[in-house]
C-alpha cells in the first residue's frame, strides 16, 4: 500500500462568469505537500464576457471587481507553476478541470481526486455532499483567514483541501493511495455540474 502523502497535490477552485461554458473570473490553488496544507494563492481574472447577475449573486464578484484584473494569458505562467503537482484535487472536479483545460490548451492534467466522489464513497451516510455541508459537518472552517468566504475561490479551495486531508486521514488509519483511487486494497449526487 502506498501512503497518500507520497504525492504532492494542488487543490483548485474556479469561480465563473455564469455563461455556458463558463469563463474564469477567479482561481485559487492550495498546495498539499507531505500531507500538510500550504497557503492558498488566488487570482481575479478578467473574463471575455461579462459576469451574469446570477453568478454575481452567488460569488459576489462584480464586473467592476474584475475590470482591471489581468486576462488569464497574463497570469498563465504563475498558474502553471501553482498547478505543478503530482495530482489535482477539487470538489466536483470535472467542472474546474474543464475550465482549466480550456484555458491551458497544452496543459497535461495530472491524476485527479474529486472530494465530492470521495465523500460519497467514504461517508455515504451524509445527507448532503455539498462542500458547505461537509465543511460544517466535519468542522473544516475553523481559523479560515480573514477575508475568505464561501463561494470564493480561495475559501472553497482551502476548505476542499481540508476535506481531502480529512477524508484521506481516516480516524482509524490513514487511507492508502489505492483506497483513494478506488482500487482493491490487499485482497473492495446531489450537485449539478454548475459553475458560478
């Protein structure tokens, strides 16, 4: 069995402009190295299309907030450095991965661990597997830095990182990479795919 801490992880969250497909207005990345959660890094991004009123109500990012923000191309190298990890982690990961793959056409996405799928597998008795519900259930929001709030990329990426570590560090014994991957070990939705 392989210790889950043998990989370095980049935990990501993307906030979008409310269009289909969504364009990025905020991105955050939180590293996990040696099982320890690092400091979040985040960027506001000026999208190609305006932020819809519905998306603004969800995350609170206005068109004015991003009017002087860099375009994604201007931060691309910094983003690639932050994503340089053995594995990617996100809650409802395919949404974030799809946005990143559209923005980073030549980027080779590493192995992905989805905390939504992990929570459904490891704590199936939960009534909801939404990030906010899990954060409350497992008390993952203690000591969140000032200025971070739900539905903002920095907050959601940090909480997803804490959720991943919580699920991987099972109270009985740390889970192996094989368990996290859903592979046999030694011998077995309530969220729509939306992005605001």
